[in-house]
C-alpha cells in the first residue's frame, strides 16, 4: 500500500507505449480510487532513467538539472528553460507533473561544464534529448544560471515481493 497523492487512474495501455504516462489515463491527479487499489510493477533487467539527473534538491524529484554529455555531467542553462522543459524532465524521471522550472541556480551552482545548447521543448517529448536544441552562440551561460525543476511527486519505495523493498 502506498501513501500520498495518487497520480494515475484508469490506465489503459496497448503495450506499444515507451513509458507508462503515455498510456490512456485520467487527468494527472484525478482519481476515484484508494491506496488499497495501488498497482505495482517488477522490472525485468536494469531500470534506467536515461542520461538526466536532478542534483542538490530536497528529494530525487526536485533539483538542478544535469545531463550526461561526452561522459561528464553538465548543467543546463536557464536562458530558454521553461515549464514545458521541466514537464518533460519530470515525466522522464517518473516524478509526476512539473510544478515549477526555477532558474538562477535555485538549487545552487553546479560544477563542470554547462550544456552547450539551449533547450526548447513543446512538452510532448519523451526525453530532453528529443527537445529542440540550438547552440548558445555568444550568449555565455555560467553556473549562476543553472536550470532546475520541482516535480509534483517523489516516488516511494514499494515492496513488490517478499524481501527488501525496492525504490523507484
């Protein structure tokens, strides 16, 4: 049994969807069920979130956005960062919808390189690497302009079989 918000209800999948949130479902957070009806999954093989992470936030669903680029973690410039890009990031990480897209190093300045391109998303992309990207040009971006996200949910640990609980 889970606790906290219920994000999805009446989920219907064809099996062709690359991610659960792409299945037909009610509006995020709208439901007529209770935690006694919670569903779970067991992944076959290693579960991966791709090449994006959130750093220095209060939980794994909020923080400074960092992308793996040429083998190094890079921060993202906030010049074109908006709620649509945050939505894509939160959905990709399984963290529910985006609540905000803070800039100006809200979660502290990162270290290392800054992603070399501006990111513009429509909000329909599955991952940030599918968003439109443009070279930043002469408008440099330092770590004082690192982009962040605050997502609505923090996935909880769930015990799907006897033994140790597994965290999403």
